[in-house]
């Protein structure tokens, strides 16, 4: 229903995103998009590039006087570092004296990229496989986030662990036990996480992780970790079990897995539940006064691939950054002999940024399913559809089963 495309190389002139299919009259400003871009750049353990860039979006089309027009929205993020790469990244002329990259880094897209695309220089693979592309995704995803906010749907994230260091209490457990306030707004999680240099919720844990990152830096190593992305206010009924490509959980897993370096995705207590008896894994249906309610939310807000109305909880695992300053073994493709892998400026840890990207990817999927279910050409039309459905939902269940 909605689409976006990104283009741009890590050290090219700019990144762009074209977003299509949003309703008209959605309020959005450049400063809203820029605030999300800034959040993606933060985090202890980032590399030198983040000192060069101050990512901001130029709105090229689709927004007038602070509102969407229904037309394709195009956004441009300039790469400041491009000024140092104009010759190396020239579209026509090969730079005189430029040296090919011939040693692939294990864990990066270097070897698979040059093999598959028949490239003559690993640089050609690095440029697009770099996580720099996620800046364009965050810009696109922030438009989706704004759409959700118009329906009181909020998204937040936090880092659960880095380098195997976990908090003493995981906030997600409170969501799984459904003991969280009905008014809990997931963006509060981000407000809290953004106060930490690692986007963790536990100060003790932060200190321990910083120590470990310092050790990683000293020893030329990198770290990965796990993060949570949560959505609140999602109405019951997004997604469907009717066909594999209509499933909301599958779309969420795909969107999170698409983030660079993510190797694992879990919804609710997915992996833990696989070890439990069924009676300990599912969420009992109970009456709370007049209303149907759930004792727990171990399913993470999804049952039968449809949103239950409870918070959606997604957990992602990011592998350690593949560029090591004390590299592991590789092969020089020119000399065809064993060497150590190449070093290149990079981050030591990027899990905090990954969580922010996770927010925008989840926002994109939820905005898409919201538009599928309540779609209209203007935000006003969509709101009418949304309010009408929600107003009648519970009454309909009662009426249908009383007959
Ligand atoms: C990134 C930009 C990149 C890296 C990092 C993320 O810039 P550069 O290569 O010029 O330092 O800092 O990318 C990776 C760690 C990676 O493996 O691709 C960014 O904007 O997030």
C-alpha cells in the first residue's frame, strides 16, 4: 500500500528516499524528521564518521505548508564526507592512483557482494552495503511514525544488552506480564533511553557496558547486542492469518531483519515460550468488568498474525560490527593467499542506533497495515474509518454471539 525507495552510497553525494502512498493533510515538519535522524547518530562507541555528519533532511516534494499533499514525498540527506571523496566516488572518471580494495572483511558484504555482482573493487560493494543507508530509512520511517501518532499509536525502543551485559530487570517483562498501565505510551521508553549514552534503561548496566566497550576499543574489537522496539495504541485487527503475505508478525520480522547486522528477531516471548508448557506460554482471556481482557501479553501483541490491541513487543539481535581494528583472517583476492582482513574507519558498537532504526522500521510496517485497514486519500477520511471501526468493535462481538 505504501512504498519507499532509498538510493545513495555511503560516500556519495547524498542519500535520498522517495515515499509513496501516504494520505494528504498529515502534519509533518522538517524538524520532526531531523530529530529522528539525530537520534540515529547518537550512542557511545560510534566511529569517526558521526563526528563529520550532522544528518538533516531536505524536503524536495510532497509536503506543503507543513502538511502532506498525497503526492510522493522525496527527502535528501547530504553526505558531508562526500567532499573528501569527490574523486574516489566520481561517476565518470576513475581517480588516478586510486587503489582497489582486494581484501574482504569477514562478516561484511565484501566477499558476497563482489562475487555476486562481478565487481572489480570491494569499494563498490562497501558503498551500498554500509549502514549509512539507514539514515534514509529513518527519514522515511519518521513520516510513518508521524502518521501513527495521528492515531495515538506510539513507538519506543531501548537497548537490552551489549556484549552480553544485561540489566538486572528487563522492562519488557513488565509488558509481558500485562501489569503495565493502560495509558502506557511506548515513546516514554525512548525518552528514557535517549538520556543514556547507550540507550539502556539501567544506569548500573551502562557503566559495565562502557567498560566493556573500552576494552573492545583497546583490543581492536567490536561488540553487538540486543534491543527492544515496542508499539502501543495499535488497535486490534491489523494484519491477517488469511494468507502468508498478509501476516503482520511476518512483516515485522522481515522489516527488523532487514536492518544491517541484525541476525535475530523475536516477537513477544518467542524463544522463551518454546521451552514452556502451553499453559505457561499463552495469554488467558478474562473479563475485566464489562470488557474482555488478557492476563498476560507473552504473545507480544500478536495472535494469529493479527494485532491484539496490547503492546507489540519486538526484540532484535545485532551481531558485532564486522570491521575489526585487530582483524581476523581473510584472503587477498589479488594475490589469492591468506592475510588478515582490512581495517577501515567504522563503529565499535552501533546497537543504540540499531534500536532507533528498529523504531522506524516497525513504524513503517504498522503504518502500512493501518493504511491497508483504514486507508483513505486524506487523513480525515482515514480517521473516520478508524473511529467508526473502533467504536463498533466490541459491540459487534457482543451482538454476534448473543444471537
Ligand atoms: C554509518 C556510516 C559509516 C560507518 C557505519 C555506519 O561511515 P564510514 O564508513 O564512512 O565510517 O560509520 O557503517 C558501518 C559500521 C558498516 O559496517 O557499514 C552510519 O551513517 O550509520
